[in-house]
């Protein structure tokens, strides 16, 4: 019983912290380090994202991906034109080719948007986890 | 929910720790700053009581709060935030303590100091803990601080110190005996002083 009260008293003594004259300075140092850490993290993520985007874009240019997309778009257009000759598929092909928009540029834009979306997702994921 | 959050944001200084933790989890560094303001003294004092010099204690206390912010999602609110961050600080200090190979030195000192007498606590327990802890060997001080300051069980302390459970128990027992003896002496001194002035 005496032992328990002594241990309880000891715990309570440990819980009582003496006041520190530089308490505010300490808090400012911790929050400062926290802010600096996040600023660095944002900078690193941004730089990596930019570098990744530039490298990816250059690699795509070098590999002639856009030319291939163009060719793919042309092939798709031909397929759709063939399909349009079939009565059952006419409705769908008309929908896809309406306004003459289904060409290589549409594929480029879709691909770029998908890439951007993936980049944003990765950036967000890095920030959260 | 949004209104409650807005209220907490507007009254951070009076908000409960758990509300501030919830805000910190969303990335609110201001809320975490309030938690630091509230609990920094406790963490700094614990580290000094464990035997860290003031500069080291402050470095580790800062690291402990930064670690706490990074790992805030792991805080489940089952205990007090202050206890959680103290445990983090104690573990960080232990890591450094081990790295500096002080443990070997401490064990050597233990052997030199040997056993001391014990006493019985008086009813009016008044103790200058910081002064009393200085009479303990580093290992006793570490074990007592871990168990009574950081809230670790004997088994957890043994695991953290990488020391057999029996050794931790004996360090704690000897440490408590020394503190108790010191406390009795302090109480007697205080009584004597009161009588002489009365």
C-alpha cells in the first residue's frame, strides 16, 4: 500500500514538468523545422514532377510516339469508315466521327490528359503518404 | 462536423488535445504547434531526468515532436497525447544512448556504487525529483524514468534497453529504494527547518 502510494507519487512528480524560460522559443523552433521540412518536401516533389514531365515528354518526342499516335488515329478513322458501311454500326461510328474530331489530335490530348492525371495522382499520393 | 472543426480552429488554445490531434492529422501545423506548446516542457524534463544534458535533451525533444507529427496517424487516442510523445522521446534518447555506448560505462558505475540503504516514505511526500534522480546510477535513473516518466512497463523497458527483464526490475527496485531514502532525508530536513524557524 505504502509502496503503491510512493509509486503513484513518483508518477505524479514525473508528470509535473518544471517551467522552462525558453518554452516559446522551443515551440517556435519545432514549428519552424516543421514548416521548413514541408517547404523542402513540396519543392522536391515539384522539382521531381517537373523533371519527370520534361524527361517523359522528351522521350515521347524522341520515340516518335506522336507520329505513331497520328498513324493509329488514321487507322482508327479508316476502321470507323469501314464500320459506317455496316448498317448496325452506323449510329456508333457517326457518333464517334461527328464534327470530324476523331483524329490523331484527339488521341494526343487524351494521352496527355491521362499522363497529367497520373502525375497529379502520384504527387498527391506522395504528399499524403 | 464542419462547424465543430471551425470552432476548434478558432479556439485552438482551449481545444482538447484530441481535437488538436485530429486537426494535425489533416495537416494543420498550427494545431500541432499548440500541442508542442502544451507538452514540450514535459518531454524536455523527462529527457533531462533520464540523464540527457540540456542541449541533447532539447535536440531529442525537437526530433520527438517532428517524429510525432510524421506518425500522427498512428496515434489512436487510447492514451494521452503527452504520454505518446514522451514514449517517442524516450525511445529516441535510448537509441542515442546505446549508440554512444554509455550503457557499458553505466554498468561499470553500477558495479562500483553497489547497494545502498532503504527507507520508508513519510506521509507528506515532498521531493525535488530532479535532485533526487542525480543520486541514482545512470542505469537506475534510466529504468526509473522509463517506467515512471515515460510510462513503459518493465517488459517494454527491457525490450527498449535490450536488457534482461530481471536486470531492469532490479535497477528499478534499487532506484526506487534510493529515491525513497532521499525523500525521507529531504522530508526530515524540511521538518527540521520548519521547527527551527517556528
